[in-house]
C-alpha cells in the first residue's frame, strides 16, 4: 500500500501516474467515484491493480 498525501493541486495524481508507469508498466488502474464503487471493486477478483481513492470524502454517498 502506498499513501500519497498533499494539498490540492500539488501533483499527487501525476506522481502516482509516473510511479506506476515507471515501476509497474501495464498495470490496471481504477478510480472509484464514490464509496459504493469502492465496495464493488472490493468484490472483484483482481491482480496487480492500483485503486486510486481520490478525495472520496467530497463525493459522498
């Protein structure tokens, strides 16, 4: 698990993208839009997948 924190517009998403591309090219990436989608993703059979939890607290459900 990697936890990337920082203020708004500091490059967190770009940092994640570049790190995944450099270290694990071809890796699947999912960005759930809300808590319901997180639960759905949790039930899927996955291998080598990045789940980007980007500010879910603001998207609420």
